[in-house]
């Protein structure tokens, strides 16, 4: 086809509709001629000359009927079943008009079979012409997309919609479906053949495929992981359609194609939340979330909003983060027709009076305390501020909540608080001690602690870093070959925090079941392979991307732990456990926190860290280079710890 003909697709809609009407009028004239000629067996029959006005009148009457039937509102290149019915409806109405003319004018000489032929020929010409244009357009798209062949894994309804989208846009050329259903093998869907999974390797080699798209939005996480494990061996870039959760929530469309979700690699089947636990401390209540602009805090905000609180108070010290989450929540509430009061509060949990004033002013019933410094190397380089924000911030926030008569206070903690090797971990352990000490002396406020490991795709997490390094051609940096971490998705963690808080009473430590730890090296390797690249190592010197081991950073552990010992029991929720761990009694903790406060005001770094070591059993710290203390044979200044035997008890 000429470039001039291709340019017709770029015309304005009214101009294209006028061209279609003119074309249909001409074709309907041919239909009348063909109907008489086929019936009479003569190219120019006498009957056609006798009723010479029919080839003029019928097209003039038919085009308005076609318009009324919706034939000109359809986009020809995207024609589907509903558009076919519009053609059938329009042609049938035109045939009925033909019958009416014959009946009312008493045209006895018109053979009745002519009307049937008229209907059939009209369908063939009017409908066929549209499908010819559609086929030409798609063939042209095929020629332009031939350099990007793609295999679609999943020949269900999602795969069908995906192949239609790809054929219309021309970004990729679908060359094959792969599906587990044996009844589909050997069939054709929209002109694309369906093959069994065992043919995948041969198809990739024969068709030169570099991309595989997963069209499995309803598949379980277990099944998706099995498929991804199979695809890792092939040199292809694997991408996926959104999950059913994202589709139902409106967060994504079926046509959206994105990188493989990390939860497909690591996650497990999520346990449905308990509606009673989810809404017990939230629904129709006033809820405050500290650190509302952070990764966990912002997701807590979204999930709390979904439970229809009476009021949602957002406490955040970052102006930009507070602005963003407040705008997002306001939009969400508007879309869902919710009349929820959303109050942004710019401030810090370190200011106890400000905290108490806000809690009392807005009648807060429940506090989810997610505000914290969490980046291990940064807190390690700024230990005083880390201890002050995480430890004292929790102490002041918890006391303010108690003074304000808050019903529930839930601390979001971390696995790094267990036998900590970092200042961040030690500061979060102090935060846990603060909550437990207040709860242990007796309080009308119900306190609880929720401890879990890393969350996927949070700010500063390893997954976005790996993806960026892969895009840039590597190397992908891993701290240690044997380093492992626990992982959980942000939505699942936030949901379990809310449910755990509903079970809190007297400072219990709830530990989320995070399944088995994942070796970071294996995670990096899988992400590289599923990006269509190969790992460059000793066994593959010509690989695309290398994995580089850079050593553990200051304060980092080789392996994380979720509990201090083995004294742990289940709860009413299968994903939430409760740990029984020693904590300081009220008077012991008050004496210690008072001494620590004096050291802060005196800017005595060594005294601050010595008190942290004294308070946190099991904490070992690399002393600062400027401390002037004795270095051991490894070159690191180590403070030995003796676990205190007095002033600690279990709950």
C-alpha cells in the first residue's frame, strides 16, 4: 500500500466517517446489481432496467440506517464482536427496507430470492471490506514489529486481550502462546498458535524470541514462582501483567506490562486478613500514624483509610513526604466517596508536648508508631541522632499517648533489634524496651510491638538498587556471598501490623511469620536472568552482568533473626507469633533513660554509647575511630558485653 493510503488512518474522525459512508453507498449500488444479476443469470438483466431506481434509492436509505446501527462509531482497525453485530443489524435493516419498498410499491416482478441474495452480498461486501482493512492494518503493524517477536505465556482471557493490544499497537509481534491446558495445544487464537510449555526452549531458538510476557493475573504465587523458575534457564527478558489484586483495586490495567514482581520470586500465598482484627482499632475511630510519609507508614495510611476511620492524623517531620501522602490519601478518599477527616501534622515524635497536644486535640484512639531512622550505615555514621530519634522518640511518643488517654499504641519494630550489631538495631531495641517498661508498670493504654524483617521495594531496599544496576549493565553489588535476609511485601506487612495491634494488651512482642530467609546472591542472580541477561562469573566469562561482593557494611549482620530465643508461641492469626523476651523493669529503665538524656545534653558521645551497650544485652559495637580505645588484633575496637542479671523480666 502507498504512503498516501496509510495516511488515511491519520485523518480526523469526521473525514474518515464521510469516506466510509461514500464507500458503503457505492458498495450498496453494487449489491443491488449483484442481487439481480445472480438471480436472473444475466449481467444486465431486464428486471434491473425495469427497476432502475432501486440501485439509487436503496443506498441512500441504507447509509442512514448503517449510521443508526452504530457502524460508523466503530474504529475499523480495532473491530470486535460487537462491531460485527452492528454490521449485521445495519444490513438486516437495509434488507427490510428493500422488502418494504417491494411490498408497498407492488413490485411483482422482483424475485423473492433477490432479497435473500441482497442480504448475503451486502454482508459480504460491507462486513468483508471492514475486515480487509483491519487485516491490512495489522499486517502492516506486523511488518514494523517483526524485529521484536514475543511469546505470551497464558492463552486465557488475559492472553487474548494482551495479544489484541499488541497487534493494535505494534510494539511487539506475538508469535506463539504457551499454555498448560492440553486442550488448547495445536489451536490458533487470533492467528497465534498455542504450544505446550515443553516446546518453549525450541520456540525461543527457532523464532528468535527475546521477550516472554506472562499473562497469568489469576495464577497463584506458587504457580507463578514455578513458571519463573522454569524460565530462568532461557536467555529471555520476562515481564508480566499486573496481579489480580492490582487489577481489582484499579492500581493497574490488564494491558500494562511491567517487570516481574519480586514477590513472585520470593513471596508466599498471603493469608486473607481477619476482618475483625483489621477494623477493631480503626473503623470509626481516630487514628494517628507517625512517620506517615515513609514506606511502611504510607502503606499503613492507605490500609487504615480503607477501613473507614473517623479521622486519620498524619504525623511526619518531612514536609515533602507529608505533602505527598496527604495529597494521595485525599484523592483516594474522594474516589471512594469517603468523608474522612485527613489531618497532616508537621512535627517530630521527640516533642512530647506537641505529641500530647495533637493526640488530645484530635481525640486519637489508636497510634501506629512507624517513625524511625532505619538505614543501617547512615545511623551507624550518626549514632547519637539514631538513638535519640528511634529510642527517645518512641519513649516520648508512648508517654504522650498514655497521658492523652490513647486506647492502643503499636510500635513498628525490626528484626535488627534482635541481638543487634548496629546502632540502628540497638536503638530499635531501646524503643521496644521503652514500650515494654511503660506497659509493665500498668497503663490504661494497650501497648504492642510488631517485629518483622525487610520489606520489598521500600526506600533504600536492595531490589530497586539491583534493578538500576542491571539497567546500567552492572555489576550488581552484594555484600557477602552467604548473606541472607527475611523479606515481606509492604502491603502484607502493613496489614499484619494493624491486625497485630488489635491483639495488643500489655507490651507483647508480636513477630510476623516471614517464611524462610533468602540468600541475597540468589536473588541478584534470578533478577539478572529474568531481565534477559546472563551472569558473568568463573563458569561463564562471556556473561552480561557480573555479581560483585563488596563486604558487609558497618553494623550489618550476615544473617538476621526474628526472636531473641526460642520462647515463642502462636496467636489466633497463623501469620502472627508472640515472643516472650526479657525487658527492663520500669524503675531500671527510667534510671537508665535519665542518664542517657543527661549524656545527650552534655554531647558526650562515648557516654551515650556506653549507656546503650549497658542497656541492650547482646549488643556489640565497633567503636568510633576517634574514641581512642584499644583495638583488638583485627583492627576493630570492640566493647564486650555482660548480660545484666538484675532488673530484667519476661512478659
